[in-house]
């Protein structure tokens, strides 16, 4: 029996220990403090002449957002598409994040985009990073998105030319070209961040961020070859989020000694990965299968509920439990208040099981207890792994639990935590990505629309879009992101495949009708934003949660943050609404010219 009051008190105490008054200011920008740490370790940069031509559609970002948009445009017959990408190839997060053990946390058959269109059959329930990157490249090849792509290229300025009705795109490679349409899909977690630990710049050993894995130093490969150069090294990893949970087992296996510096433990549930049986796959792969699976998953992680849970994993488990508890109530008691109560109890039950798992798997009781997560499950990104907790049973692995305080100091030879010095050869920063910093800083540019107004000026009081995609005053600009749209963060590629279809229908319609410009009608946009603000708001900005990027480090949110919400009726309702919207040929709420 769970003592709810005692548990909530424990959650509060743990949260308070971790709270830091400086919020996001505790982190430092890699670009300003350690620019070399952002260098691309995977692809040499090739010199090329600046580009000065014109394309029909320019897509900023070659990750899944850009690839899905490009693919849907190609399917609609719009082939003059140019991807502009900071990395040396397509793939976005999967281009950069090649740390050992990287794999998707959402089932491959719904996470990997456009499987039906490319004919790829995922090999595992949760595919590893090289296979996901290969799928990104396959999408680019299938839809000829390599032809005009510019890699190792960053957009510095994006401005609307009202006289010529085109966007002017200027890059750090001296390119100056125009496009009828621009898509911006730079991703939500694209800028690595480092902890502002005193002395971090004095360390004389080697240090790098997980999103720029230095296989030259560690040996091994992203494909899984052992990191043989770590055999005699004392290695530190700072951070125990979703990235660390995946790479710690590999570091534990290959390092002479490994020190894992933990500030807040992650909740680590069962992974249960398994190969995908090609015969089983063929049995489900009838036309339209991926859309059906996407919708089934989205329904099962939402509160609406689907008849049957096909994916059956840790994400759908919590919703299944909540629904089961709701069904135990008489229908007359299905009030929002009661639903929140049973949700909370299902959460406590689930988190108690996950905490129990930690002390069962980890042989040393004290270490197991230090790995227990004391917060509600969606306070932080839930993790799933079957070798992470086990790694702490190796005699060469030490958990340095800082009990919410974090690393105190770094010096020339190592790391100080809790008054103790740990001498190490290498520090790996698994410290995540910027969230909550201004969008234009993360993207590296601020689109300049009609009358010279920038997007950040237009959104000074909060984000303003129609469907999360078009914004008044910014003609022919498509924002490929999920806020003010489905906001479906559990399976982000689902958003991209659907948004890509919407963009493609608009551009196809304009091409057929000979229209030059499109933008959100200001009134329709205001009505859309009002509709969204009437919904339940964000599910992840709970100030009672342990601090982290889900809740602005536990600091009060800027009022503008409440605009970053999704469609009140949930992701599937949004996708279905948009399907109707784009197929009736009216494109209500858009103004064409
Ligand atoms: P996170 O932001 O989740 O984790 C950063 C870690 O660094 C936290 O454990 C944090 O502690 C710790 N940290 C920060 N500063 C200090 C300090 N001064 N001392 C000690 N520890 C410190 O980053 P990740 O890269 O792990 O994950 C980011 C996101 O990327 C995930 O939430 C997920 O959305 C995505 N991701 C997805 C994966 C997938 O789908 N396969 C895999 C990996 C990541 P604290 O918790 O106390 O802040």
C-alpha cells in the first residue's frame, strides 16, 4: 500500500535539494566557451563555391523534420527542394548522436519515418542509431533530396523580399540564394549544453559532449566495436539522463574505470528489446500499415484509449494502467478530478515498481537506493534499459551520487564532488541540450518577414501561428515543429510525417492554382491560438517536479511559455482534423496572393 502523503513529501524534499536559483543560467553555451567541441567528428568539411541560384522550396534542417517535408513534397510532385544542413549529411539528431548504445526509445516501426514508402524493415523493436541514420539517408535517396542539398552549411539570415515574393537565404558559406518557400525544421534539442562547473576550462585531460562522440579518443565505433582505447583509462561521465542511460553500459564494459556523476537519477524501466521477425512484419505490412500503427500508438498513449495496444511498451503501459483504474470507477464518477487522482495513483504504483527494480538489480544496496528516482514519471524523460542498472554491478564502475547537488568543481586532473576528488583521464559530458533559450539563438537566425519584422518580434508576447505551421506576416514560411499543433512529443516523427503532408498539399494547391504567396490570416490565427489556450495546457511544466528541462529547471515559466501547447483534443484528433482541413481544398484560415 502506497502512503501518498509520505511519498509526496519525499518527492518535495528531493526536488528542493536539486533546485538551483540560477535556473538555466547554470549551463554554458558550448559555442561561446568551447567552440571546438562542436566540430563535426564524423565528416570532413569540403570546400565549395557559394550558391547563388533560386529553388522552389528551401528546407532549413536535414533531420527527420526536413526529410519528411522533402519526401511529402516529392510525393506531391514538388521536386526542386534544397536542404540546408549544419551536419555533414542528413539525419539531424541521428547524424550527431552516435554515442555507443544509441537507439530509439519509441518502437522502431512507428519511430522510423516513411518505412512503407522506403520499404525498410526494422531489425529490432528498438533500432540502434546506425540503422536509424541509414533510414534517414535512404529517405534522402528515395526522394532525391541529396541533389541540391548543402551540408556543413548554416543559415545566418532569412529575409522575405516583398517585391520579388521570395525568401533570401544567406549562409555561413557565403551562399545567397532565393526560394519561393522556406521550411524551418531545426529541431527542439539541437544545441548541446555544458554544465557551468567552476574550473571546467582548466581540465588537462580530454573532454567531449555525447553528441560529438570522439571515437578517435575512445576507439571503437558507432556500429558497436569495443572502445579499446579506454581499456587503461579512468573515465568520468557527467549526467544520468536518457543519453547516459544508453551509453553507460558500453563505457562500463570498455573503460579501465568508470565514474558516473549523478545529480538526479533517471527512472529506468524494462527495455525488452527483441529482433523483429520478418514473417511477422510481412503479416502486418498491408497497405497503409504505418499510419494505422502510428494512430494506434498515439491513441494508446493518450487518454482516449484504443481498442487494442499493438506496440505494448513502457509508454503505453502507464496509460493502460490509468485506463484500467478509470474503468473500475462507475461512469458517473469519470470526472476530470477523479481521472487526475487515478492517474496519480497509477503513477505512484509504476514509479514504486521502477524504484524496486533499481534495488533488485543493483547488488550493492546503497548504490541501488541512490539510483532510485523520487518524482512522478513524466517529470523527466522516462528511460528504458536492461543493462544500465546492471552496469553498476561491475567492480570497475563507481556511482558518484551527488544527491541533487551536482559536480562541485573540475580541476586540471579530475572532478570534485561531495568534497572528494576523482582523478580521471577523460570527462564525457552527457549534459543534454539547450531548452528554454531564445529560439532564434538556437536556430542561428531570426526570419525577417513583411515590413522587416522578425519572428521573435512578432511573437514577443507568445507564439502565434495557425496550426503551428504558418504565421501572419511571414508569407511562404512553414514552421516544421509541434507546438500549437499535435505537440506529440512521445513520437516526434509522427508529427513530421503529418506536417509534411500539410505543407505538400498547400504548395501543390498553390502550384496548380498559380498562386504566389500564402500566409496565416491574422484573425484565423488569433482564433486558433485562443482555441489552444482553452485546453488543459502543458503536461510537462509541473513546478512540483524535480527540476530539469521539462519544467524550466523548476523556475517560474515566462508567461509566453503557455503558448507552446497542443491541440486540446490530443494528437490523433489534431491529425484527423488536419487531414480533413487539407483535403477539402479550401485551406481555411490561410490567405493566398
Ligand atoms: P538531459 O538533459 O536529459 O540530461 C542531462 C544530465 O546532465 C542530467 O542527468 C543532469 O542532471 C546532468 N547534469 C547537468 N548539470 C550537471 C552538473 N552540474 N552536475 C551533475 N550532473 C549534471 O540530456 P540527455 O542528453 O540525456 O537527454 C536529452 C533528451 O534527448 C532526452 O530527454 C530525450 O528527449 C532525448 N533523448 C532521446 C533518446 C531516444 O529517444 N532514444 C536517447 C537520448 C536522449 P539533472 O537531472 O539533475 O538535471
